[in-house]
């Protein structure tokens, strides 16, 4: 049976009357992801990350078809293999819970409990209701967007900060009992990924010594892209005025602008700038997040990216700002008051560098950063608690932590900047240290002889603090400083993690500086040409298991160990000496 026989597309297997005959995984609950356009779809995926790895929960998607910017939405869903249900059938069907990151469409027609969440940094926009009748109101927090026939439509309204509850109480008091302050998952993801700044810079092709300027543009009039003067347009000025060997410029274009005009048209308009070095990523990926993490300077407007960039401490100048489209009061409105506006009478470089000199440590900007989320680092846990409560399922045992921003597409190697935690063990056979590593996350419910004598190794900045706090060995990849500063930074790490035995700091020349809990320092260097697998992690694992008691002062002959990794590269020679 391949169709319904009535011209409508087939339902997902889990929703078909004969579905039990065909499904491979029998989920216990079904979530309906409600998509308005590509913008809301990308934010929805941030929220749905809390279900990753749980076969009890299946998600299907529907598009309301109500957005003026719905071009590209169906392609977005299809390209990612997101199973779709027509909107009419979604309204008629019964799901366990529906989650929407926009207020567009006749959501009141759903027969399913609806959780509504923002699709940007809080609720900072003012927007006229659909149809254009009535004054512009705070999008997502007013009766025009929340109430139908006198009844509040969402069963739960997700807020990121307590100040939004105050605005909700002022505009739509009957909705306040349904509000839930659950933090901002995007803000948490950016903060968790911040230690990997060097990885994102390399992935984007930013060379050492260069500065990356992100130019972000929201959609519509008053945005950076809407400037009609081609000679003064922000993007053109940035490319024309910034020294090309010292600066790279990346344009982060809002999906509504990109798909509203069409990808081909946007790329055609900006082709002359791309020819002269502009980096222009497709906005339906997470490259904009990687760009903010890699950025040295930001030219923004009244879009969410400006707020997120400032939250990361990126010095910012406003290339445009449409006050009439910004909700008052809101953190975005306050940002518009605090940030300098790009002047046509002063060079772009001078204005960016002036912002970089003035903004670090600014107390008022810090207040704006703190207004993004009332629960920094806890959004994943709070959202999961909310969603699973409505699903009436116990939460998974693993902790809910922010996911890392993937490295931009086209990079070589792993998709995430942090090596995942591993259990590692080295056994000596015929004088050779045989190193074997196992993914730690897959061992939570598994115990076996393959882990006998293994130690836990993790990246010092991994977002899952459970692994970091339990690790025997913590690694610091090359080019990334420790978060703890000061003369006794290494000692601070050991005091923070009482069970830590060894801290491995990867070196530019290969191998690692290894700091032991008792204060001794060892240097592990790979002899000869450095094999690709000879990272600090591999060196640290061998030293942890076999050379913890290296005697002798600095300058003594090193201990040479032959190491086998089982990866087809044979063995490598590791020299370990006190130093």
C-alpha cells in the first residue's frame, strides 16, 4: 500500500491504521513539530534535541502554510528526512503533544496540547497580526497571538527570562499561568561551544592573526540588507574598507530574506562581494552559530544574531536598527540604546576597533546579556522536564546538556569540535603499549571485560560535566587556553576535580605537556614524523597507565615507549621525560 487512494500523501507509518505491520521501532509517544517557515524550523530543531536517543518518542512534522516566507520550508524538511503530515490532517489527528516555535497559522484548530516557544532571542519583535489589522504588538506575548475566541491557545508558553513574564502579565494576564521560564537553548549551546573558538575559526578558513567580522541581517525594512544606497551598504563598506589580509567578512542572512527572495537571487545580488572575499553560508544550517563563536567583531541590526553575538562578548556596531519593529521594553530595545550606530563619516575599521576598545567590561551591556536567560546552562534540562511531563513519560537517565555547535560543512574530520569522552586502556605486550579506546557514552548501560583497567578521558571543556568531573585524564587541545586563569591555573583544575590524576595539554609541535596531581610535569613527544593519531589524548593515556612514576630531574634521558593503536598505522614511538 503506497498511497491513500484519495489524492492525499500517505501518512507516516506510525499514524497509519496498519502501521504496526510496517514499523521498525514502536515508539510510545508521538510529538507533532509545527513548522511556520525555515526560521521556525531551525529553532524547533534546537528544542527537539532533548529527545535525541530516546526510541520511546517519535516526532512527525507539519507546516501551517501560513507564512509569507514559506518558500524553502518543504525542501528543508525533506532534505533532513523529517516525516511530514499535511496541516489539515495534523489538525484532525491526535498527538501526545505539539511543539511550535511560531504563533502563525490557525493553531487553535489543533486537537493536541500545544507548547509554544520563541524562534529567536526571547520576544523582541513587534509585528502586526496576520491580515494586517490592528496595531503592531509584541510578537508572541499579546492576545493577538495567544488567544482565540476568548481562550488561551497554547497549553504551555515557553519564556527564556522572567522579564518576559512581566511583559506577558501586562499584555495578556490570562496567559501567565501557562507560562514556563525555561531559558534559551541557543544561548546555552553557544556558551557550551565557546571554548572551541579556535576550531570554528579554522573550519571557516580564518587564518592566525586575521579578524573575522560577522555582518548579520534580519529580514524586512530597516535591516542591514535593506539599505538602498549601494555605495554605503554595510556589507559593501565592510569588504571595501577592511584590509583583506587582516580581516575576513561573513554575511549571516536571515532565512526569511534568503528564501523570501530565493537563494539564487540572494547569491546573485551578493556575487560581486563573494568574488572579493565575502563568506556567504546558506542560512538553514548552524554555520551562523559557528560564525558568532569565531567572530572578532559584529555589524548587526535588530535581529536575534546581534543579541547572541553580544552575549558572547563580541564587540558590536549597529549597521541598521528599526526601532519601530522592536518590542519595548525588551533586551533588544535596550541594546539599540547602548550600541553605537555605523557612521557614514568614519571608517568601518575605526568604528569596529573603537567598539572593541570600549565594550569589554561594560556593565550595561552585561545587564543585557543577563536578560537573555534566567537559567543559563539549564535550558535543555528544563525543556526536557516540560516536554516529558506533557508526554507522561519518565525522563531518560542521561543528563540533559547543551549540544555543541557542529563544525561548518566542508571541514575535514569529526563533526563536533570536542572529542567525545572515552574509556582507554593500554596493556604491555612484548614491550609494546597497546592502546584501545571505547566511546564512554555507549558504556552507560554496558559493562564488560573490554573495560577492565580502563581510565576515563575527557576534553576539559566538554559540556557534559558528569564526564569531566569523573575523568582520570582531562585534555586541553592545542590553541585553546584553560578557562581557569592565573599563575596556578593547573592547580585550580586539580582542586576543582579531586579525582583527576593527569592534565594533558597538547603542544603545537606534537605530543603533550602532562601535569600530574602531585605537581610533576612530563613532556611526551612523538619521535620521528608525528602520526595523525598521536594527539595529546593518546600520549596521556599511555603515560597515565605506564609512566606515572617517571623519576629523574629535567634533562634526564627520556623513557621511550612503543605504542600500537590498532588503526592500521602500525606503531609510534613516544618519548616521555621529566620537565
